[in-house]
C-alpha cells in the first residue's frame, strides 16, 4: 500500500563526490605545460615577505614543513601542500573592536555588516540586520571589506564558506573570518578553488581538526591559518573550478527536475484523491450493497457492542446539514460522521518520572513516527507497567491513526502487524465492519488541508478527538471502497 515511484537523487552526495575527486587531482588532467606549483608558491611567498616588510601584513610564526604523515591524502606530483596562511591573509575582528567601535554605531541603513548567518555554503545572503553609517564607515579600517575575499564563520556554523565579490562596501562583523588571497600581478590562488576545497570532505576535516566543543562549536583564527590545503598549478586550479562549476550546473538541473517531478506527482495524487472521494474514479455497480444498508448493519453492530459493554454508549452525533455536504456523491453513497463508523480514542504518555514504564516491548507511537503509511516500528517502547499505569489505548493491526495537533497535525498511519499504543497527540480508529481502513486513510489524506484548517485558531493547532468524530465522511458501498483503493494504488504506483 501507498507505494509510489520517485525521481530521487542524492544531489548533496553527488556534489561531495565531485569535490573530493577534484581535490585529489582526479577531475581534470594535469598539463606538463602549466607553471609548476612550486614556482607559483615561491612567488607568493616572496610577495608575502614584501608585504610583511612594508607592514601591510603581520609576521606569522614559522610552521613545520608538510611531509610524510602530515600530508592529509595523495595528490598529483605536480601539486604541493601548503598552509592556508602561506597563500592568504587571514584576519578577524577582535572582540574589543566590535564592542568599542562597531556595536555603538549599528543602525538600520548605511554600509552592511556581515554576520555568520549571512554566509551559507557557497552563497552570500545579502539580507543584513545591521549597518554602519557611511560617515563613520571609512574610519573603521580594520573591519572594512572592499575587495574579493572568502568569508567563513569561526563560531557556530563552522565549515560554511562563501566568496564576497568586493563590488560594494561592507564591514566584517564578529565571529566571521576573512580569507584574502595574496596575489602577484593579479595571479594567485583561486578563491573559488579554496572555497570548493573547504566545502569538500577533506577540506572540512582539515578545517575542523582543532574544533573546540564549547557552548557553540568554534575554531581559532590560528587553526584557520594552519589549515593544510593542496596547491595545484594556477592554470589547473582554473580548469578544476570551471569543471566543478559545469558539473554543479548539471546537478542543479537534476535538482530542479526532481523538484518539478515531485510537485507534479503531488499534484496528480491530489487530483486522483479528489476524484476518488467524489465517486468519479471508478464506476458504480448496481449489484453492490448500498451504503444505506451497510450503515444499518454498522448501527446494529455498534448497539450489540454497547449491549455487551465492549464499548461505551456515546451521545448521538448531530444530523449532517446540507451545508456540510461539500460535494455531490453517487446515489448509492451516504454522508456520515467519522464517529459513526468506528471507535476513536486518543493515547497518553506514561509518567517520565518512572523509568520502569519505558524500554519494554510494547510499541508506543508519537506523532513524529507517522509517515502517511503502514506503521511497523516506533521510536520508543513502553512496558506492561507503563500501560497499566496510564490511559494509553490499544490499537489493533489495521487501525487508522491521525495526528491531532502540533507540527504533525493531519499526519496519518495504519497500524501494521503488531498492536501499538500512542501518545495523547494521536487518535486511533477501530473501524466497524463495512468500512475499509485504506479507503478511510485516503479520504483523510485527501482532506488534510480541511483538517488542518479545522484545527487552527488556538495557540497550538488542534483538531481534537471531538472534531474528528464530527468530521463528515462520504461512505460508498464496501465493494466500491475496495475498487477505489485498488484504483488509487494502481495510479499511484505508475506516477
């Protein structure tokens, strides 16, 4: 039941695979005509030394040579290992600078201030909360962003990195590191290459190897500077970046096609369900026992169960008004309320103060366990003692389940081959003979928007057991219910 075809690709895994191949030199071929990486690194090293001498960069401590067991993985012979600090100027805004100079001048217009949340993987989010007045901006030299660079949070969302274009003025906020490549005659490490490396599994591992597990995960600027990076020849970097970009474009198209396919599937399923509950998906059969006769049998069954004290006698449900009949149904069908066709019961939560109530062998369902399908497993189980000392209700195989409130409101399930109990946010229905559980399931699925709307208005959406029992339900003859479900499943399996 409820099986559908899907156009599903793990595009995130595809991107990771592309990046990991790229960073091992296996995405594009090497070219012997490229300037050797060692020559480019030597030129950048000389430029860094000159900038230090001119006091445009601070002198940094000498780091150990990257050899042997310190090499994170194998790279082509024409590549070199280096530290990020050797090819870039890496800075941050000191805490006292933010407190003393930035925070007192925050406003809602002017020059934007970058925070960690403005940096997502490969993307700058230009939805800024704070700005610096233009007349003050020029004096805040240390925090200025005025040329192309990489930005990455070093507190909280570690591993997110994106390129700031430098095409407009901005300021560096707290908890954001700036990685500015050292260029010689506009030649140096590709910002895009370093961004892709840090997004790869290998780069992320290097970036976070000195991760501090505090209230928020963090890395120091020193750790960022000491991140080990592979250095291909500059021309090969360009080829790698171009190839990644082309492949990512193709993956983006796959994602778009997958989303469109999913949306089309959803739309078609909704249409099939709408047609089904209107009695237009399958033909009526004059030899079927009419729903009116079926309902009389259900009433007799209910009366007998009450007489035998197997269920409690309930207050009669109100007559269904013409306004409640939302659409026309075939003559052989009847409108009823959900409380007329089964016994509905909400569950409960055994006291958490008693650990002996939990960890047993009785499946205890929370609404997060509902997946609009058959329920065979639950995330928690309780003991016989937990059942005895709470008001949980037993749901037999085949019972229909519905989430009554919260974020999962309207989610559905059908109990599988084992009896289960539920928490108080879930309502289960033990149907009387004559109503097919899968037909009720699909009707509730088709009616989800109405159910959610019915539960709105309070602090927490809640459709309640009473509202469910009063919800109107068009009942076809039993044999037609089965034909409808078979047709739905057949159509769904072809989508």
